[in-house]
C-alpha cells in the first residue's frame, strides 16, 4: 500500500497502515509529535503501536532538535543476520544441544561475561576502532561513568524482553543466524539521564506531552546528548558484532565437519538518530522502531518467536524518509498477553521451534504480535523481500 495522510498541526502524518486499526492512544501520540515546533516530517510504519512519548514504529524528522524519549531507552537497538553455507539437512533432529551451546556462549537477560571478550581472539572479527571507542567512554555523562566495568562485561550479551538469537531456515532450506539486541544497561542509563535533563529545560515546559521534551541545536545539553547518543549507538553495533562472532563460533564447532562459511553480516539499528538531508534541509531523523531503507540497503524485519522474519532491500522512498518497519509490532501489551495466553498456548504457537516454553516468555507469544506477512504487505513501496526466514531455534533472555 502507499501511505494514508492524516492532518497534523505542523506536518501531515503519513501512515503506512490503516489508521482505523491503530489504537487511539497511539494516534494521539502521533498528533502530539506533529505539534512540535521543530518537526519537518512524520512517517508511521505498519507495525506502529503505543510507546513512551512517541509511538513505536514512527520516523520523526526535526531540524535543529532531537527528542531523547523518542529514541527510547534502548539506544541503538537493532538486528544482525548472516547467511551460512549450511542447509536444513545439516541440522540434527534434536536441536536442544545447539540451543544450549548458544546460551552458554552468549549471556542472556541480566547476565554478563565473567571477563571481557577479547575481540582479537574472535574469528575474522574487525577490530578497527575498538580502542578508540572505549577511550571515548571518558567523555560520556559523569552520571554513568562508574558503570564502565559493567558495560565492558555486558558487551556481547543478549538482554531480555523481545531480544533473541535464532537459527533460521530460508525458503531454499539455507541456514541463517539472526539476533536482536541493543546497548544494554549502559544505553538505558544514558537515555534516562538525558531524558531527565530535557524535561527540565525551559523551552519544553509548554509541550503537550512532557515525554516529548527536546534538546535544541547549539546548546551544551544537545552537545552532551549527541556525544552520548552516538557513543551508545556504537556500543549497540559492537555488541551485536561480538555476539554474532560468538554465535558463529558455536556453529563452526558444532558443525565442524561441514566447514561452515558465512556471507557478510547484515546489520541495522532500529532505535536511533541519524543526520540526513531531505528537500535541501539537514535534519535529525529519529527512527523509533523503524529501520533505514535507502535504495539498495539491506534490512531485517523480524516477526515473533514462532512466525519467522524477512530480509529486505530498501527502495529509497523519500516520503518515509527512506524508512521501513522494524518488525511485526505488538498488538497487545505484555500484561495483556500474560492475562490472555497460557504456557499451553505458547507451546502450540511455537510448535517446531526449539525454545523456552515457560511462563517467563508468555508475553513474547506470537499471538501478542501483529501478523508479519500483513506488515510486510503494507510496505511494498518501502522495501522488497530478499528472503523469508523461519526459525528452528530461538534463544530468549
């Protein structure tokens, strides 16, 4: 579908979904964002749903301003995927050992490594910029500096909630590895620190929603936030890269006889800010639950833990600020999912997938998410499908 345009106070609201299917709370958030004095455009993805301040599944383009709550607390959260030389026939009938090995190599939830992962010991891991990245830690907010030891040990860890690591098979029976994670606790602390500062600034006191507080250009607060924001985005990128290298190491060892090879890793943020130029203006584009989908750029759009995912290539649609959805999107809250579904439902909806099937992940049940096929179909003018994947192993935090 092409987009539907709703009126907004400062800019129109371009929606790649039927507005009638979006909950009123999310629609009001979109209307609130469209009132911001600095806004130059607002695009809404088909996986849109209610979030904090700004909806998940929105692309906010502003001139000379950025809203830290619209970026979210998991700065740089995103996806990585890699195609392997394995096929479905190479996989054993019982995948529980493989899941166990992945969980041993990659700490999940609040877990962390016992000692720092040495990137130079990881097979073909690109270590350029690694030392410079950590040296810049001393420039981030004083409020979180004491967390460096934790940030180091959490580098290369999965997190919890909707974060995951999966072994998937595409429609040609080729095996892929895929994972979803972000900037862990350090990103969360930096985000909360700056959101608190933004709320107190004088220019934000008259906003319709205090969660839409912004930093504006040429101020020390904006400079400090941009520094910490871009550092945390790099942390998230490195975090996924380390995890993928550990993931690949597991697969090489488990399938030693197959002499597994890997194609280049596809990686994309979906909670981040980028400096981009549209219609002759330099803008700060915030993608909250959205990926960049410039012409020919690869992206990853995951479904739920039982439905599969898509590898896509961007079509460079400027109306969406070169963006696409970041996933299926929730259709009910975590609490609502826990009330509605049981572990028996989870077992049924994840049949054929080697994964946790206990009460701790019922809120991630496929039924809590929108149908991924519908979400893909609604953005045919934003991306083209390269591969459809179905998970056979899913590791959750």
